């Protein structure tokens, strides 16, 4: 079996394999071919990959006879010319926004699997790129907020006077939010957090932060369906807006991470609420690319409103290319181990719910219902 690892384009700095995963693939009997320069943005040289047992070459060299093609972001279909019929492409293929590309992969006879559509079941946790990358994004959001905040996070008692601790508020306590709470706590801030899912209250407390929850109006019981939130009632949204208004004016740092699968991100902070914050405060809207939790945030930009800086990060994991690549590559390795049979051949078992959930195309057709809708 031959595995090809693509070099990413544009601003993407991550790479889909690291020397450790190359060694692992070689141990499974696979030949690994890495596109020249693929690891450079993540500080991994071609020589590092070669020392781990890979060959390096041009896109055409590595695609020739490859059974499995690994990438981070889905490549332009035209750049995969020369890939063999039935080769399996695995990466973040963004089927909802890039339906035409998925249709083109199918037309080119490629099988395509979207890592972000891996079902969130216990068995698939080690392949869950949403978790591995969101965790890093939650960390980086707090570090970036700290670097723009013109003050310190921890309390400091000095001969010249006391520095008061920063107050940080995390909205949305999923994977990114939990890491944001932990990071802000480690940096010495006083942290509070909120979510619509009632199960997160205990998690917030266990990290030493203060839960701020709407009382008297039902939110989402327990974990929510599959661990995810759904839209809340108008009554809940009004109560949440009031709660936030009272709390946010006292905060120095706000990190928002709230997402609802299949819907635009919920609006949690209005311009009027931003205006109540002290100038110099910093908001990081991790949902900026999904429509934004914060009015006025712009993906890929930092804007200033009434003296408050609002960071709208775009692809934060890519700013931590070393760790993000290592975790992503490990997620892929765990998937590849599931895809290789005892004889060392690639076997895409469509009966397996982990594979079926993420598989988009097969035998020249789009086989996933959600992907079909997006492509039409
Ligand atoms: P997410 O990125 O979809 O959303 C982030 C958070 O925003 C969630 O906690 C959500 O409840 C919250 N949110 C949505 N609307 C909100 C609103 N209006 N106000 C405040 N908060 C709001 O979530 P995620 O980080 O991907 O994960 C959520 C949960 O999924 C995890 O905590 C975990 O329980 C579960 N999970 C399971 C697996 C697995 O079993 N393989 C893997 C990862 C996560």
C-alpha cells in the first residue's frame, strides 16, 4: 500500500503526517511518499521525513499509484490529476461549503472522507480532529487575548502596589471553552463561564471557575444530543442576554466559543454590551468564521469598538502548526489503522459507522446524504 502526504497551500501551515506517524505507517507495511516541502511550515524538513522512512517528491511523484492520500485542507480537485481511480482522499474536506469540490472528487473516481464528519462516539474519540484542534484553539485564544490586553492576568503584590487579577469570562464550554478556562486559570485570571448545556456546570466548577447560568428558564438538559447544543427558546435567549449584560461589563477578557451544529453561530454579545466593557478589554470570538458570537467581529481581523479589541481568529490551529500537525497526524494514524486489513491492504468498510459517517464519495458517486444536498 502506498500513502501520499500532500503539501498544503495558502495560509495553511499544518501537515497531515509527522515523522512518528510515517514510522508507524512503515511498520504497518505501507510505503509513504511526502510531497517536497510539505512539513516546512510546521518546522519538519524533508530530511526528517526521509529519516523516518518516507520518500519525498513532486505532487505527481507522490500521487502515482497512491492508495491513500492524506491532507489537512481539501485540495483543489484539479491538483490531484494522476491519482489512481479508487484512491482514498482523507482530510478536512468542508463538504457543506465545498460541495462542488466533493462532486469533482467523485467524478475523478476518488473516494473522499471528511475527518470533521467523523461521528462523535467513544470509539472514534482518538480520530476526532474537532476535539484535537479545538483544544489548541481554546488555549491560543487566551494567549492571544493576553498579548493584546495591556495588563497582567495574575494578581501581583509588589512594593509599588497591587496588580488586580484579570477577570475572564468564557461563553460556550465545549472542548475549546474548557481549555480556555483551564488556560486562563493557569495564567492567573479569575474565570467565570457559561453554556446552555446544564452538564457543563460541573465541568466549570471542576476547573475552579465560576458557573454563570440562566436560572428559572430551561436550557438544554444534560450533555445535549450527542454532546451538542441545539437552538434555545426565545425566552431563554432573552434571559441569557440579560444575564450576560449584567456580567460582561465587569469582565476584562471574554472568550466566546458557542456553536450549534448545522446552524449559524448564536449571537451572544451585542454592540451595546461591548460598549459597557472597560476600554482595553479584549474579546476573542472563536466562532467568527461560523457567523460570529459577537456583533462586529470579523474573521481573520482584530477590530476595535469603543476601545474594546475584538479578535476574530481564522484557523487558529494553523498558528500552532507543530502541535496541531502532531495531533491531527495522530488522528489520521488512528483512522489508517482502522482502514488497513490484516494483509496490509486498504479496506474501506462502509458497514463501520465510524467510516460510514465520514465517507463522502465512492464508485464515482456522492454516497453521503448531507454531502449530496450540499453539492446539489
Ligand atoms: P461545539 O463546538 O459544537 O460548541 C461549543 C459549545 O458552545 C458547546 O458546549 C455548546 O453547548 C455551547 N453553546 C451553543 N450555543 C450556546 C449558547 N447560546 N450559549 C452558550 N453556549 C452555547 O461543541 P464541542 O466543543 O465540539 O463539544 C461539545 C461536547 O461534545 C463536549 O463537551 C463533549 O461532551 C462532546 N464530545 C464528544 C466526543 C466523543 O465522544 N467523540 C468528542 C468531542 C466532544
